C-alpha cells in the first residue's frame, strides 16, 4: 500500500518520525544526567527538547493519519496501525503531561516522578517504533507499489517514478 502523503516521491511520515523520537530520547537522557548531578543547564535543554519533540510528534502523527485512513479495514495492517497510533497518542499525552508540569514549575528540571513517567513513555515509544517497522517491513504500508531492487529514482521526470524500466503505468 503506497503512502498517500509524499514529498519528492517519498512518504512524509517516516521523514518526520525520527526528529521527535530522537528529541524525546535525549530529553530523558539529559533529565537523568541532570538529576544525578550533571550540569544545571541540562534540565533546561531537556525541557526544550521535550517542547520541540512534542511539536514534531504532532506533525508526524498528522502525516501518519493520512496513511492510517488509507489502510483497508479488516486487515492485520489496520489492527497494527491502530495499535501503533494509540501507542503514539499515549506517548504524546505522557510527555505533554510532563511538559505541562515543567512549564508551570519554578525550575525546568525534572524530578524522579517526572523521569519515571518519561521512562514509561520511552518504553511505549519503543513498542510503537517496532510496530511502525512491522507496518513497513512486513505489511508493506507506505511502500511504493512499484518498489524493487532496480527501481528508478523517485525524482525521475515524466510522472513515471517507480515504474520498472520497459514498463508503463
């Protein structure tokens, strides 16, 4: 099933996913280091990583929704995609709760309870990332219908991007 939202022939959702994942992971790492006695500025950096990670997560979710809605009902892919989406919503909500607490606090640093919530969020994010890989690698969601080892560049002009050499659409 080919992705519905593309830029220059490539699906947008996987392009956007890497940024919030990396930012949320570094949020937790910086918070842990800050809590165990690292430099004071790491709590502030973690807060801003969290802020940008949440914005990026919402953008990635919006792009993913286009593909989710295109998956046929009653398929394993739809069930996996709904679980993937639900896990991502849970991650966004957990990290948004941490962000809201930190926004209203005197210090942007996280404490033990907030870090525990972040770690739970990362665990769910790991499961969700695996489900995303399952969608692409096993179920072919977001994969160009003409993908193969010798497919031409997606930048090829004439609207024939992805067409095998010698074939027409």
